[in-house]
C-alpha cells in the first residue's frame, strides 16, 4: 500500500509540472529553426538605412563591436553603453556572435541586442558556421554577403570564413563586383570577420584580397576575429585595416566618416 501511494504521489507531481510548465523543454539547443526570429533582420535594417540615406555625402558616425560570444555580461553592458551614444547612425557587429553556432546562443544574442536603440547590422563569423549556425544565421539575418549604400558610401559585408566551410575559398568574384561602384562614391568600406593575414587565408587568398581592395580604392577594411584591436596599414597594402577587439575588452570602436578623412576612436564602458 505504501509503494502504491508513493507511485500515485510522484505521478501527481509529474502531471502538475506538465500542466504548469508546458514549455519547460521547448527546443533542443542544436535545432536548426529559429522560430519567430526568422525575419532576415540585416535585410530589414539595410532597407531602413537606405530609406534615410542621402543621395550626396553627409558626415555620419557608426559604432563597431565584435566577438561577443561567451562574454554575455559585458555584452549587456556594451549594449547599454551604445544606447548612451546619441550620435550613432548605426552599429556593426563584426561576427562571432556565438561560440558553437547553436540555437540557444542565437537566442541569447537576440535577447541582448533587442535592447539596442540603434540600427544593427550583424556579420557572420567563423564560429557562427559551427553546428547548424549557418542555417540559423541565414534565417535570422539573411545572406552572408550583402551591401549597403548610405550617404553616398558603399559598405560591402563579406563572408570570408574558410576552415569552417570545409576549406572553401571566399567568393572573391562577388567581392570584386560589389566593390565596382565607379568614382562618384565618396568612400568604399569592406567588412569581413577574418583579417586577410589570418592563418585561415592561404598566400594566394591573402594576395587576392589585398589586390581587390587596392584596385577599388577601398577606404578601410574592417575585421574582428583576433580579439585584439588594430588600426593602421600592414602587409605593404595601401589600404588601412581596422580590427575590433572582443566584448571583454569593454570598449566600443567609433568610426567618424567625413568627406576627406576617417576618424577612429575607442570608447570604454
């Protein structure tokens, strides 16, 4: 009789949990769908920015961050600090929003960035290709390669992940065509998660990337990945490079775009 009573008791507890917490187990962390987040938000952000863009050049300011994976407390502080910067036209995250490319990490990124008051563009990083990450990113943000025309400047966002894509070369033909904008554009920028001097790049890929950005007179090549800030020229390239650190550095890189110059500064939080 005692055993029977205990069995009934545990069955009642399980039933109670099932009715009061019906969403207790709502997904696998490795699932491929992103549910309500399936909205290609980069596409939406670009549409909004281009609607507010000027046909001729106007000075503007953007904030640059990157490699926020695993640093969630600092990432929340970073978003709060961005909201305190009133003069930002938009924010670019330079990729690696996840560590392992799993569903739950995309949800965490979405939860944290939902508090951001500025338009946000999110690149894909090499970590974001892990697991089902490439499918999650595509559903949540849209294509891996895309462009933005803003205040007579061309922004080219380029997926240059190699190792996590089965050692597949980046689509340099697409990059070359996206940068072919003529002489009337005030500035041309390339954003790609991995800098060309990374170990992922072969000597040939390194040379090809630098050749393309020099050919099109790119004003600045912007990257993440190294978790260490860098700004300047290297590798005998005429194009300057800017690399953002990770969120744990507790800083925001600010790019002021003027007609005849670019100004780079770092804001701590």
